[in-house]
C-alpha cells in the first residue's frame, strides 16, 4: 500500500505495506528476535554524551528500549513508520494557540490521563484535594476576568441556532475554593471553559463570539465564586484532523461526556487542572479520552426564582498546599 496515510486521504487498512481487500485480515505477525536489534539499542543509548541533561540521560534509555521493542514486536515496516511520522507532522501543522492536535492525540491514547495521574500522585501530600483531570486541547490563556455573578454565555439571541437548548440548560454555578484543611481561600482564580450546545468550542465555531463560554473569576473573602453558564453537552472530538481520523481507523467511540473545564489557582497552593462531568450524560462510562473520575461527576439541581438559570450546581474545589 504505497500511499497509506493517517492523514486527509486515510485508508482503513491497518497493516501498511501489504494490500488487503475489505474482507481479508492480515496474517499473524511473528516478532523479530530481540537479539537482532540489541546491538542497535546499545549503540543508540551509548551515543548519549556525558553533558546530557540529567533527566534526559535518565529516561532516554528506557524510551529507546521500549520504542525498539515495540517495532520488533509488531514487525514495523517503513510505510507504517512513515504514516506515523506524517500523522505527527500534520498534528503539528494544524496546532496553534487555539487548538493542540498533538495533545488531542495523546488524549485519545490515554497518555495525558496517565501522566496527569502520575504527576498528581508524585505531588500529593494527601488525598484530600480535588482530583485532577486532563487540560484538553482547547484551553486558551487570558480568558476575561469577570465579576462574580457574571455570565460566560455571550451574545445569546433567538437567532442563535442552539438558543432553545441554551435556555433549557441555563445554569448558575457556584462554590468555594478551600485548602485541604477546609479553610476558604480568598483571591483564588477560577478559570473555566466549556463547549457550546452544538458541541463546539468558540475557536472551532466562527458563529460564536470570541471567548464565548470562557471566563475567570476571583474568589471573595469567603473563598466563593459564582457565574452563569450552561449544563455541558457531550460531543465527538474533531474529525477534521489526524486524531479524529485515527479514531476512525481504530473503530473507537469518539464522544466525550458533557463536562466543564477548570483551572483553579491560588498563592502558596498547587494549581488544579480538572473537569466536572454532568451525571445525566450517557457517555460517562466511555469517555474517548478516559478522563472521568467518580469524584468529578456532579448532579445539577432544578433552580427556581432566577430568570437567568433553570439549573443550579454548587461544587467546592480543594487545593493542596505547595510542599
């Protein structure tokens, strides 16, 4: 298969370098003997110089061994390797400050969730803090700093295609930022963002106002924050890039359950990157990026007496102190 790509002209054959019809399956792969590649592994590892960065000198031998062992185990061919290189190249080419396709690829492989868990375990002085979750590829720096009680839903009019759903899912979200000892943290910054009811973040959707459904809020003297938003909507990850096409090749569920992103920070405390997930969502048990944790699943309650919101959520974030 000379032109196999996990790119814009992706084909669905999984064994590159050999052509199969749709009703055929590749023959069993017999791994190349380990001894066939050991000398090369030794040469690559030995090439690291004495002035190498200490952390790289520590981890690169393991990375080289695992990469080479994987290639031998599956009998990786040149066309297959080239397809993977092309995919990574395309990820970089379409990434910018509004979208990180390489990070999305890591997400669907579960790598970011794993690294997030490892980092949390290394830094945690106790299990009292709010669990972390992946940042995701659609974070934007410098969202507007808004007064508590403001809405992050911008320019919603009856002409908005998802107007009715936005009204039905309008929500008032409040809570406190606390230390692990339960003390409120005044002056903490709560940075939040979510997708619109059409499943798109504002940088994916030209019809949305810049920074729609994004905002930062500073907690008051009681450690409290509050804002108007929407109950989150489930959505498939984007299929206009290599990560989405890769999911197609794997016949994988592409959907993320409805969630709201948060980055919570305060002086002398470790910043928290996390998400909360709506308990009503049918994709909670099959998140395409493996980020759902039981502690982060929340239940919105009916909200009465407020013309701006039909739902209410109170959720506290607990930050661990810096070591």
